[in-house]
């Protein structure tokens, strides 16, 4: 997968930030993921739409191991169609919306939240827009 977007925020990306990704799902493979990374290199939150099983999967990679997957069967994305995903955070959770539907709420597993300083979007899909913004 190709790195399409990467941003760093020394003050931390959780809580209070929102990531918006718009693109086009133009292949049949599951080649799209978003990773929120800690200063130590752990993946505090990994979100991956799985088109092959019509599921949205969230997880964390800490201490060299993946945790238990959170799987949502709410999957409003359609192969060959434009898509929009938004990931935001509050003090307890990451929230994932796709096509304006809430698809996943992932409890924070990485503390302190201020140590989550980087976000990456990896994709072989065509991305039209990626925007990272502090929420009001």
C-alpha cells in the first residue's frame, strides 16, 4: 500500500481532532487503512474497511502485538463508488463514520492520549481529499 497522507502534531491528536478522507474504492482488494501512531511507534488505533467481508475493523498494535479486533458489520461503502470516512476522538473513544453512518466506536487502549502524535492514510485507492482539523 502506498502512503497517501501523513501528519504530525506534537500536542497529540486525541482527543479533539478529526480526520476526513474522501476517495474512490476502485479495486476489489482491501487496500485502505488509517493508523493513529504513538510517539513510541505503537499503533494506537488502526481502522481498515474490509470490502471482501463488508466489515469495518478497528484494532491497536502495542508492545509488538495486535489486540482484540473490534468488528462492525455496518458497512455503507460500495466497491466502485466514491466514499467518505471521518475519524474523530473524544476522551474515551475513537469514532468512525462512513457515508454519514456511524460504523465503529473504539475505546482508547493507548495512554496517555497526548502521546498519539501521528496519523497515516495508506491506500491504493484514489483519494480525492484528506483533511485533518481540530474540532470545535
